[in-house]
C-alpha cells in the first residue's frame, strides 16, 4: 500500500473553487480505482468521486457537474477540482487508493 497525503483545502466563499491534490509515496499506476471521500461533522464518510486507471469516472449526485476527479499516474497524484462550491460541501476530504490519507479540511462560508 502507498502512503497518501492530501493538500489544497482551505476556506472559500460560496461559488468559489478549490483544487485538492493527493500525493502518493509510490506508483499509483497499478491501483485500479482511486477515490475521494468526504466527512462532514457528525456525519458518515461519503463517497464523492472515483476514477479508474483507464480514466473512467463516477460522481455522487450532489457534486456531479461541479467537481472533476483526475489522476496523473506519472506524478503519482490524484486530483479533485471543485467548482461552484456550496456550504454543504464543507467537510474533511480524504483520498483513497487502498489506504487512507490524513484528510484536508474544506470550509465553504461567507
């Protein structure tokens, strides 16, 4: 298993954008599916988006059309581009590729 480290979170106003990154300690080329999850205070961790190593993506209904997941196998990095952010997107965001990162906080507030 690779060690994963998320970054890119922060405080943003509604309607704003953020790009999350998840850097792996080793090659992600052989990891078939990588994913982003999020967990809001008092709620269960939920799946946000997935991507296969062939580039097939899938999204939760709540983020489809606003978020874009991508991966760069050469850089061993997973990304999540988040546009038109809403207060309900506030959560700790985690990447998963067989193991969990430590998470990065995203807060959407005016």
